C-alpha cells in the first residue's frame, strides 16, 4: 500500500472512530428513551428571574433535594461527599408525580424496587440545607436540569411555570440513568422527544 | 523561527559587504540556513486555520439556532458528513502539499466537538460540559496521533487546559482535584513527538505552573494555607532543578525535550509563580517573607546572569518578575513599618535603583533597550 493510500485510510479510520463514538452516545440515549421506565417528576421553578439562560430552561426537581432521614448511609460531612453517586428510590404518588422514599450513597439500594417504584441515579452536589419542614435535605443532581427549547419559546414557559405545576416526563434506564422524555404542563405534553 | 532565518540572512549580507566572508561562502551559508531552518508557519496556513475555526463555528451556530427547521437526524448526519469529509479531504490536500490540509483537520475536530454539544442539546443533558470538553480533547488527541497533525495536537493541548480550568472552577460539582490532567499532559507530550509539534510541548510546560497554582488553591478552599505554601515551594524547587539541568546540559535536555533550544524561561516563570505562592502563605510573618523575597531576587538575578545574554525573552521575564516582587514587598510592609508618604519615597528610590540595575545589565550584555524590545 502506498503512503498516500495509507494516509487516506487513516483519515477515514479517525473519522469513523469519532463518528462511531458519537453514534454510540446517541444510541445509548435513544435506548433509554425507548426502553426506560417512564416516571413523572414535579418541577419547581429555580429562580423566577433566572429561569431562562440562552435557549434552555433551568429545571429544579422536587426530588432534587432528598431529606437526610431517607438516606440509609448519609455522609457525615456533606462538603466532602460532592460528586459521589446517589441512588434515590422514587414511588408513584396519588397525584401522578413520583417522589423519593429512600436513598443510598455510593452503592445501589440493596432491596429490589416494588412494581410502582424505580431507582434513579444521581450525584451528590456537596450541599445540604433545611427544607420547609426544617428537616435537613441533601441536594442531588440527576443531570437532567436543563430543557433546551427552540429560540424565543422559553419566556412563555418561564412565566407559566411560576403559576402552575409543571412536570418532566423522564425515562429511567436499568442502571438508574435518567433521560428527559417530555415537558408537561399539567396534563398536556408541551414537547415530546423522539429517540433520534 | 522565520525571524531567525531572516536575521541570519541579513547578518550574512552584512558580513559579505564588510569583507568578513567572501561572496561564495556567504551564498553557501544563506542556502544552508534556508535548508535547515524548520518549515515556518506561513501566514497562509495561519489564515487557513482561522478560516477553518470560523467555518466550524458558523456551521455549529447555524445548526443550533435553526434547530426546529432542520430535523435533528439531518443535523446529526450533516455533522457526521462534515467530520468524515474534513479528515479525508484534509488528508487528500496534505498529499498535494496544500496548507489547507491541517486547516481541514481542525474543521473536523471542531465538528466533532460540535456534535457532542448537539447531542447534549438533543437529549437535554445538563452538567456535562466539563466531561464533554474532556471527551472532545481525547477525540482530538486520537485524531492528532492518527493523522500525525501538529495543529490537532496543539488544539488537544488547549482543550486539556480548558478542561483543567473548568474542572477546578466548577467547585459545586467537582469530585476531587483533576489529577488526571497529569496523565493527559503526559500523553499529549508523547503524541507531540510523533506529530512534531514543538508548540504543544511549550504550552504543556507552561501549564505545569498553572496546574500547581490550581492544585495549591484546592487546599486554600479548605483553609489549608500551609499546604498551599508547600506546593509553591515544591514548584520553585522543581523549577530550579529544571533550570540548572537545561543550563548545564543543554544538549541532553534538548535531545529529550526537543524544544528548539534550551528554554529555561519556562522554569523561571514556574520559579516566580512558586515563590509567589510561598509569599502569599508567609506574608504576615516578616522574617519568612523577607527570606522568600531574597530567594526570589537571588533566583531572578541568577537566571538573568546565566541566561540573560542568550535570551531576550528571559531578560524581559526577569525584569517583570523583579518589578512585581518589589511592588509585592512594599505592599506587605506598608501597614507595619512605613506610612504612605514613606512608601512613595521608597518606591521612587527603589524604581530608580531597578532602572540603574537594569541599565548596568544591559550594558553588560551589550544590548540597548530599544533593540531588546524588538527582538
């Protein structure tokens, strides 16, 4: 094989390697959307003035802060536990939203989840604060706190979000990875995400 | 480097004119210098690279802004086609010796990074920018090694430093200090030999000072100033060792580091940064502070005396460091020893002293300040 042939082949291989990696990323996410367990999560406005930055809406989740008492093994010093994986078991409530009923740090929850429960994986942010009931709550990040919107469409949603409850329809993979599936305004699905 | 060849060519003409060398020797020298001088950065290739970055940015912004108008699958496939076309097209152009080859490689790397961002947008992934930069960096490094591209090596080094800064700046999320940067830097250093990218090695060397400062700061955030000072001292000691190694064994260091000549300027910068970290730690203990400052001055003057003659860059770094040190010392003693009036008096006298010292050095090196500034 000539040197020039080899160079072209190498270039094609590099390109296919990168494209293959990107394709693998897409396939992984699409698989969660297709096969993942569907849950409805309640969204709380993060900060009415700072909801929209650029063309995405920042989302704060009800399950984004989990009472310390729900953790089987809460970290002694929360500031040193930043980035540690957290597994939160959520269960469907009568209003349709899924809420936290138990949690662990580091290892997945040992007992299997009941049919109307699912374990969602996140990571500790390293912060805690007392909730409205004065009980300490640990902040957990699930990597789903942004919803990208078509340019200019965020403002209306930002306003509506303050006055009535919004929800995120999420798909949860077998390993607990969460993936946004749709943005819900009460019962109406505002945006639904196709796998591709 | 182009400057160097140009400068020697002018020198040869002057020598021929003044009869120092005959015309035949002069011509042979001129040919020799053109042959051996490293292939220069041409303006054309620099502009082509800038064009590639602009083109890449325009495609990405266009896709991001009009994301409803074009189905997402089309956007993804268009980016994949751009990646493939850029790498293969770049290889074809390089085959023909065109300066656009490296620029197209760069466009491919930008398209790869853009694809990662687009996938993040498609699936509403949040909090992954730092990881995305790391993935982009590794992908670019793999492409640099596969295509033997110096431009992509430099791009990967800049992405690695960006990742280091984002990772350490992101206190809320960060899980520990990014020690992985050292692995990344070592890998990129190794790749830079293969891709013959001297610039990548220079940037990596400078990034060590940055890494040390960030590493020190990771202790400051838990109020551990002692370790901050120790990290600074370690950096200064390491810099001193490297400086003397580069000064005493220039051929050996050059054979391994291949930096285009011994480059102790990096180690002087690292030394000054390290001492500054120590000074921040001991600023309220006058004795230790004075000691650290004297060590700093001694280091700067040593660097100037040993290497100042060869390197204009070294002289300017040394002068800047000297002046900053002096200013720092005055700031620290202000509250304790002298009032503001005395500070102005002493600053004026000190500046005059620095000027006198610099003039003495300039005379010793036989350079006039104007020429030093130009070189």
